C-alpha cells in the first residue's frame, strides 16, 4: 500500500473518530472535514475536485458450495476525480480509480476484485441533461438506466463496469430519451483498460412521467453484438456470433394508501451462430409503507427469467441479462443471476431512526427450466443438469442488512446473507450452504 493511500485512509479514519466524538453537534456536516471541498475554495469556480474511498470487509463462506473453501478479505476502492466546466454547456470530467484486494486466499487479485490505478471515467459533455433539450456525452463513462436490471455500472463490485460510449439525451416536456452507442471496457489489472473490438452495444431508453399519475413509464430497446466466444455463457455450451435485440418496458409508481408497485418485462430475439434466440424476463413487486414508528414497508416480489427447454429445437430460450447492476436484486449473497430463474422474494424494510435503514428478506429460488443451468449474478454458469434430473429447487436465502448515513460524507453498512441449498444444488454440487457477512464504510471527500 503506497504512502498516499495510507494518508487518505488515515485521514478518513481520523475524521470518523473526530465526528463520533462530536455526535451532539446539531449538524454533523458542519463538523466534518472534506479536503476536496476545502481545496476547491482556492480554485476558480469552473474547476472542482472530488474523491471517495470505500473499504469493505467480507467473508465468502464455502465458495462454490464446497466445505472449507472460504475467503475472508478486505476490498478498497479509491477514486480521484476532477470536473472542468469553463461554460455552462461544456464539461470535461476525468476520474482515476484504484481497486485492491487484501488478505485474500481463494479469490484472485484480478478484476472485479483488483484493478490498480486506471482511468475509470474520461468524458466531455456538451449541454446539461437537466436543462438543455439536447445533451451529448462522449468518452469513457458509466451507463445506468431505470432499475439497472439490464444496464448499470454494478457499483458493488470493487472494480465496477464502464463503457466507451457516445450518449445523447433528448429532453421533452413530459420526459426524455437516452440513446447510446457503446462497447463495454475489458478490465485487466496492471494494464490500461480497453474495450474489445467487435463487441458493440446500442440502445435507447425512454422515460415518460405523466402518462400515468404518480408513475414513470420507461420503454427501451437494446441491441447487442458479440464475436464468437465473447457472448454470455450458456449451460449447453452454445457458441457463435451473437446478434441479439432486447425490447422492454418498466413501470414504477405509487398508489393511494401508501402503496407502491413496480413492473418490468423484457423480450429477446436474435441469433447465436446458427441458433435462434427467443427469451423473456419479468419483475413484479408491490409494497406498502405504514405510517407508524419505524415506517415499516413489507413487500412481495417475483422475478422470472426464461431458460432453455432442452429440446432438440434450434432455439435458445435462456434470457441474457446484458450488463446489469445485480447486487441484492436476487439476494444479498449475489449467487443468483436473472437467467433461467424463478425468484419469490418477500421482506420488510424499516427506518428505526432517520439515518438508519434496516431490512430482512427471504428468497425461494427455483429453475425456470430443469434442462438449463443455474447462473450467477455475473451471468456465468454455476451448475447444470441438462438431462433435467436434478430437480428445480435451487434453495432458499435469508438476508439481513443495515445502512447508516452518518452525514453527507460518511456511510456505514453491514449485512449477512445465508443461502440454504435445495435439491438442485445438492445434486449438482457438494451442497454446502453459502454464507456472506460484510461490513463497509465509505467516505466521500
């Protein structure tokens, strides 16, 4: 660990200790030192520096559902950025990122755990997406749309996803449309990251805010191309050049009596080599926030993604989850992806105090099709029984976590998830339950 990193972490720790001693202050922000903010006072208003440091300790217990195959480690992500805005319609932004893993024994010191000093973002923007009718951003950037079930940076990763992209935003009275052409960046530790040629990703994402009262309707279309061997993995080993279109819509809103709901459905068509693609996925959730101490919100959710039928037809039915931010969408342990899965989820969220949010969640996982495999949160194959003889019950999961926003600069989080293996995992793996405890703190400076 270099001296600069030690200095930054030491400063963060000292600030946290100082702040804890000043908890009686009416506003913790007034007592908290943020070096970038202080530094910016000596600079012209059109240039600003920013940074963040996140430390997370986690223990992956019985990786691959194997006993005595665990990894306790520490993840550290440091970001340093600068924004230059000489005109209201012109912005340059650059951000360096240093991601590292310490004390690991099983997990490799490679992406997504480690990617030492690299360019995370570097873009120029013409316009302002919140003010101008047309805005264009070109360069290395994060892409995030809707609930990020299909496209997002996956920020929970220590080395999150970015794209080399051109993004245009068109604003209307009742909404906006984001259109982009991009290619995902391939992270390699110790080298300057680049995207892979022949792996483009195009899309358009709309947001309409007034068609349904107190709701947003988001129609979208994505087009993914990939060369042989660079497409999403399939349990049956299908390979070939990928030409795939995804069309869907997301609706999220509020109802009377403090009810809320969300629906997202997407269908896919295209080809993979000589095979046709016909797949779909859906997400449905409904909850209610009670006006009482802790403001509890119980909810019920169901997630579905199609899988292969195992028949001799030349059609792939496994849904491709594209480039999602998948953390905690299908379980805190991040063992389940949005492919060939039925996920029944229920839980409750609450706020014991204004700055603390806690939750408890239960999942029941079943394969959508017994002849397809189980896929991880990154889309890779975890286990398979193409003969369909291992059943469909993957297992159940219990999750508990809390997030404490101490002030605008410091956040603490802790959680524990336990996946209890079911018939499918017991027959296709060693069947050991998987556990995931973590503690995290982040400091924005």
